[in-house]
C-alpha cells in the first residue's frame, strides 16, 4: 500500500461537503502564498505579508524598553536621594538627642553632687558624722 492509497482512503472517508471546503481553503492558501512570495520573496516564508510592521513593532518595543529603563533609573536616583536626605535628617535628630541627653546627664549629676555636698554639711552640723567622714564623702563626690 502506497501513500496515495492511504490518502485515497482518507479522502473517501470524508463527506463531500467537507472535502469541498478543504479544497477551497487549500486553493485560497495557495493563492495567498503565490502573491506573498511574488511580493516579498523568501522573506514572505519567514514573516508573512506585512514584514515591515514586524520591524516597526520591534522598534516600538525597543523604544518603549529604553524609555522604561530611563524612567526606572530616574526613579531609582530620586529614591536614593530621598532616602539619603531622610537618613541625614534622622542622624541629625539623633545627634541632637544625644547632645540633649548628655546635657541633662551633666546637669542632673551636678545637681545631685550639690545636693549630696549640702547633705553632708547638714549631717556634720547635726553631729551625725564627724569632719573625717565629711572629708571622705566630699572626696568621693569630687572624684565622680
């Protein structure tokens, strides 16, 4: 059995209307191929009738891609600048808070030393401690 015999058996299995429709589609496809091949040559086989539209579409996609990359790069630059500015502001605020805390610490510790010195003087006046103990406490406060 040859290939023509198989094709003949397959064609005989189809209804006549389906075969007529298949023949019309094959004829239209052959005509389209002949016209396209005569206009565009071998490029028709690769790209079809409107191959110039494909290149235009590719150029548009490339232009859009380039524009999108530019936008992304500018957004990235803006975000980096904004984050850098925000981080600088936060560092400045932290530095200010640190200075304030040091000032408060020095002021409160100074007040505490003055209070303890005054307290030792009162304890000496009341006779609760003697001069030796007062001198020792004052030395301790001075070393702090």
